[in-house]
């Protein structure tokens, strides 16, 4: 499971970004994408991309935990998912 491979406590994720966000939107040529990239959009092209499939698998790993969290801890879980993807 992907969720077991993180190097931080998912309930206490780092607050500072590990990777600084870019100032400009990234425009990566399609031939430069890798299996870790997550594409935004709708439809079969985006849904079938390997990075998006991996992302959905990651979310599925965390789904059983999410409903058991208190309201204040749910954003921490979401932050952890973002950090794992970055």
C-alpha cells in the first residue's frame, strides 16, 4: 500500500511545503510526463492516466481512516495526501 511508504506521521504532516509551489502554471510536454504526475481535467484520457490511477489508489488507501477522524484532523489528512503526491 502506498500509504505505508510515507516518511512522516500523516496526522502531523509538515506545515511548510516540501516542494515550493511554482509561480507560473507548469506546462510540461506530454512526452515528459511520468507515472507520478497527476493530470487535472475530466474524461477518460485523464482518468486512465497512470499518475491519476496511482492517486486514486492512494486515496483509497486512506479512505477507511478518514470517516473516523475528528473534523479538525481531516484537513491534516488531506494535506498529507498532497504532500505524498508532491
